[in-house]
């Protein structure tokens, strides 16, 4: 089995690379790539960069060059739902753009069946079964994440919550998911929380980035182990 992995930043991929121990590390198209094997799975991971264009470009490059069987994205996010705290994780069962009109996706080429991109049920089931066997010092949620090209402040959280009812928000996952759907690749994204409605701002994000990245790396390992 071949798995493609997309991660937004070097900080987020560092703990993942630590357990993956890739055989190759190289730069191509200005992006950092890692290639190796993990318990019988061949993987290619890329640091895509911040934002939807970077995410989409790197995802398509990975698919074109590696033709993986499944696609995974790991990284951090901001919580919208007040039940999530710093370090908590979201298994993204569905992903949407919060800053892009639905009809642009469903009524124009290439036409998508829905603007709500659904993660692969088999991957979710495997990951959930593995997670249920473990013990964690953070909470794990299952549900929707939304993506947009901005760091969300107070005046936008309520609007996004009312329109989309997401658990979390980020700047890459919907673009990743859209490209996976376009290429008919099963996918799953997992994100961990760096900031919340009560603990917010860029300084809070930076303060909690290392902790959230470590937590998502734990779930990345569990995910890859569950797919063997």
C-alpha cells in the first residue's frame, strides 16, 4: 500500500518524521519531501506550506508523482466549538471551504457533487477502532472542519459557527480534500487544536504549536498502523 501525507509546516511534521524515520529527504519544487516505509506501507510526505493554494499544489504534485492508494493530512487548527481545548484532536469526517460560495463548486467545471467533502469511511473506521484501544491525555472529536484563507478572530467565529457548525477551522484542509476528491483518492485529515474561542490569538497559537504537533504525530502513527 502507498500512502501520501500532506503537512502544512516544518514544525508540524517534525514529530511525525521522528517516528517515521524516512529513508529519503529531499527538496523538489521548493518543497520538502520525505519518503520511506512504515510497517509495510510505502509513504511519501510533503510539507505543503500555509494556505489553500500551497495545499492544493502540493497535494496534486504528490498524487501525480506517487499515485498513492490513500491520502492523509495532519496538522494543527483553531477550535470553533467551545467544547474543544488546547491539544484536543479532530478526526475530520467532512471538510468545507468557509470563504467560497457553494455554487462555484457544484455548478461550474469541474462540477462536484457537493461542497462538503467527505472523508473515507473505511479509513475513519480503522482509525476509530485503533483510537478506542488507546489512552490519551487529550480529547478526540469526530466531525466537520472548515477552511479559509485567514486567521480567524472573534468577529468571524460566530458567523462561521452559525453557517457551517464546524468543530474547527484551518487554512489548508478543504483544498487538500477537494484535490483528493477530484483525483478520486480516499482521504482523511486529522487536526489538533492550538487556539480556542477562549484562548485565541497568534501568540496563543505559537505557544501551543509544539504541543498540538506532538499530539497529531501520535494520531498519525496510530493512523498509519491501522492501515497496514
